[in-house]
C-alpha cells in the first residue's frame, strides 16, 4: 500500500514539477508564460490521449517521436546525463519509505 501511496499520491506533484519546468523553459526562450503554459499543457494532453488511443507503451511512443540526430534526442541525452529517470525512481522510492514511516 505504501508503494501505491507514493506513486498515486506523490506522483501528481512530481508530474506538476515537470510541467512547471516545461513552462519555465518556454518563458526562458522568450515565449510568454501564458502561451508557454498553453503549449506545455496541450503537449501533455495530446501525449496522454495518444497513449490511450494507440494503446502503446510510453517507450514505443518516445522512440516514434525521436529522430536520429534530431532535436528530441539532443534533449533526451541531457536528461539521461543528469539521471532524470533514476531521480524520478528515487523520488518515488523515498516517498514510499516516508509513507511507511508515517504508517507506523
């Protein structure tokens, strides 16, 4: 149950932090905050809709949108260098440990 609490209860905050970072990146590049928010939320909505409609694994979709030597792989390389995936896993594990502590 602690794992479900961590994933389902804390997961939205982690997701929202990522969305905030996308919005801030748009602002940093010169897009207005409102426009950046609109674009970023539409990207998320569209991605989730495609995942549901196509019934494919996120890895397959990510591979579909990642062109050789393109913009997406350039950005993904930075995220991988900074252990993005590993840090998300660690954050959820830490949340699970904390849920366990609170339930004692």
